[in-house]
């Protein structure tokens, strides 16, 4: 009788999901007490390897079979990579996304995992790393498709982990967590989004320009502008060094167009990159106008991460720039102090980063929809931002319909912030909220 009821339940669940265009793994009865055996019992989930873990942990690299297109689940699939840090089936589960590939240390605990002493799943996003179909259809790289990946994974693993689920991520990973909640608000009981931008209107980037004129001290802002001007006044010396480095590393610039275009783009992005990743004390290292070419170039290369503009680096991030150019939006910066020194109009367009054979059409309503949901219906959301982080010049804001949600700001914080870096009272409050969600 029990087996008959289980088969009937499976048929009903699959039928209901098919009405919405979704499919899910058949409900599985976990086999045995060993985590490896129980994972193997989840349809679509495959054990790839086991990593060394801390005492009391089992760390498994896994792959989960996903439809290439959740609207048309019968048209191909791919395996989404993930890493599971298992402590106990009785502990909460934190779903962490960096927003890109798995990275080199996917077993590293996110801050909510530490505060909750929880299990953790780190996911690789569709189209990043190896988590992509053999023949990718770029039209399926959308926030809804990625959210549906997470929904399907959570649905499968809740057969094992029945306790509270929390989602989290930083920067693009924080955005990813919020987008997932918009489409599947009941999958988790709470979300912590760190340093998550919210570019609602891609036509208006004035908030970023305003933030750049307010952050830090007037002296530091002036020093950064002077360094930008010196970089372009000495363009030939700078690009000669950049080109020589690229040649040594076998780097090319076919996508962006040339060494000169890549360098100009990097210079335009320099203030944002500085405030995202440098502490306020980093102003002291800004080269003076009379600094040598070598000193100036080395500083610019470090702050703007010049290697990322080569084809070889951009290839891994093409899905990210595609998302910026189709749904997420991308900030461009005005630079009146560089008038007469710029050679490449339009170089800040996101198309500069994406090969021309990959189509992109921008969907202007995508981020506006997310923003409305957060303000009108979002619940159990926590946004943690840094005061000096230009990337969140357009942050997520709460509204009259937001329920049980919070925004915290770390004083002098950059893009790498944490609950621990908040003011003591805010850190205590945020920690209490998080633990309350997980009860």
C-alpha cells in the first residue's frame, strides 16, 4: 500500500510541474545512513569526487542534471556542478552562489554557514565553468532559467535536508539569490545578499557618477582623477607596457578590439574598481603626477586588473557580460576631467566584452520587475552593503510591501563586506535575524 501511494504521489507531482513547464526529479527514498549513498539515491544527482573536509564534515563534488531550457525540458540538458559540505541532516542548509563558476574553494563556508553551523551547497551558475550544454543557446541564459535551476535543485535535495534553507551570495551571487526568491519565494526561509547591485534603469547611470563624487575625501578623489589623466597623457608608454605583457602571456584583444581600447576602458573604470576593492587608506598609494611610468603602470595594472581585458580572461566571463547586456544592466561613467584624452567613443558599452557572434538584446523590464517585487512583496531579505562600494550606488531598497526585511551598511566598507564588519549593534541584530530564520 505504501509503495502504491508513493507512486501515485510521484505521478501527481510530475503532472503538476509539467503544467508550468517545469520538471523535477522523481521523489527518492534516501538509501542507508551514509551521505554518499543517500546522495546517490537522488535522481539526477551524481557524485564526482570527495574533498578533504574539516572534522565532522563530508565534502562532496556533485553534478545535477538540469534542462537546458526549463520552458522546454525535453530539449536537451546539462550537468550543473555543485559542492556539498555536509555536517548533519538535522542542521539548516545554506545555498551559496558566487554568481559565476565554482571557484577554487567551493567548500569554504559562507558567513551565514559559519553563524548557523550549517550544511552548505555552493552552486556553479548555468553557462559558467562546465555547467553548460554542449551547444549553448544563449537565449536560455536568463535570471528565470537560473532561478529555476536552483528551484529544481532545492526541490530534489529537500528530500534529504528537511530543515530550514537560507540562500546567500555576494555581488552577482547576491543578485542571483534575490532573483531566485522573486520567482520561487517559498524555496528558502531567508536570503542574505551582500554587496548586490540593483541597476533598475540601465539608461540612467547618474547614481554611480554621484557616488564617485561623494566617496572618500576630496583629496583622494582628486588624486584618482589625476592618475587617470596621467595614464592617458602617457598612453603610448602605458600601452607599450601593456602590449609587451600581453605578448609574453600570449594574450590577445580581439573582442575588445585593441590594446589601446582595452587600456582606455580600464582607465575609465579605475575609480569604481579602486573603491570596490581598496580600503580608504589605499589613497596613500595613488601615484603622484611626477611618478615614473613604471610606477604608474604597475599601480594601474593592480587597481584595474588589466589582465581581465584579454580574450583569454574574458572567455570565462562571457556569460556574465552577456547577462549584463541582456537583463542586468551595466554602469557607464562620465569623465569630464578626461575630455580631449579619450579616443574610443562607446568603449564602455557592454558589447565591448562580448564576441559579436553572440546575439544580445536588452530586456529593460527585467530589473524593474525584481525591484518592484522586493519593495512590494519581498519577505525575509537582508541586504548588507559597504558605504564606499560604488558598485551598489544603486542598491536594493525596501518598500511598503517588504516584510521582515533589512538593509545594513558597513561604515567605510568596500565590496568585500560581512555582517561581522557592521556596527556592533547592527551585527548583533543581523545575526539574531538570521538565526531566527533558521529556527
